[in-house]
C-alpha cells in the first residue's frame, strides 16, 4: 500500500528480458539506481515504481546499498508500459507505507487500471494543466472533479472532467513538476492510471445490492439508507 507521494526519482541501470539470476527468476527484471531510499530495505519489500509510463507495485528481489532489482511479470508487461523503459529512464519511487506514515495523498495499491494519453499540456502561470484521455473509457465513472487519481504512481487532484468527450484534467504546480516524472511529459506521451479503489468498492457494493446479491457490506448499506430515510420521514411528520 502506498500514498502516491513520490519519495525519490531513480534511474534504470539495467533492463533484462530473460534474467537467469536468482533475483530475476528467469523472467524480465529491472535494476534501478536509488541509494537514498534503500537504508531500511529488505528482500521481499514492496516498492512502488511509478515510472514515466507506469505506476506499479513491485517486489524487491535483490539490492545493494545503491540499487535494487525487481521482477516484472507478464501480466504487468501486458497491463502497463514498463517494457518500454530503457537504460537511463527516470522513475518515481515510493516505499510501502508504515503505520506512522502521514497520509499526504490517498490509498494507492500500485495496480494499474488503464493507460491514458496526454491530449494537451497548457501553462497556467507557473503551473501546467494536463488533459488526459484514457484508453479504457469505463474508468471515467470513477473520475470525479476534486477527487483523486493516481497517474504514474503520483496522487493528483482532478480539476475538470468531461464524460461526454472522454477526458479529465489535472494541474501540476511548479514544485510537483520538479518532483515527479510526469512534469516533463508532453502531448502524445502516455501515463498509467489507477483510479481510487474506494470508489470501486462502493460501486460493487451498490451493484450487488440492486442485483439482489447483496453481501454483508450491502446489507450494512441497506440498513444505513433505511435509517436515514426513516429519520427524514419522522422529521416531516413532526
């Protein structure tokens, strides 16, 4: 679990399609230079590698004081654009949250839902507005104005949504532009998208209720709605 607040920017030093070493496991692996976040690293730790083309939760398989390696599964390569990385690509990094971590962003899993293309980048003072169009338009139902969205692993606030035309916008202030890889992107570039998982759970719970397949959570929702409606009716009678 992550917050979407990028801790550091690392650099890809090696990308191996068939890594036969113990850390590679015979599959695709990435080695990333990032000395400043490895002081408390352990084998098996989760780390969010929120690169210019993807925001994914991956497992550290080997590490040194200055770099670490992660394995990349076929599913991750299919769902994201991690395979498009090359040596010297810059990547955003965030370690998994601790109980003491400040929740400066929102709950981020590092599980990519779809890819979006940048339609336009518009300067607004020293800030920049990015308009994004998702490959899978169904994610738009989870995109709401002033809500959260994870782009390349960074937690950002949605400033505008157009469901008819199929896009949304976010704004990056000058500070954020310097701290995340997306700040250097241009129209035509791709970003990976993870929508707010809370919205997914709410949607499934409500859908289950109305389909007559309500589980315990849907039952709780029904009781809450019944109580609210009952209280309102009681007020009207008084």
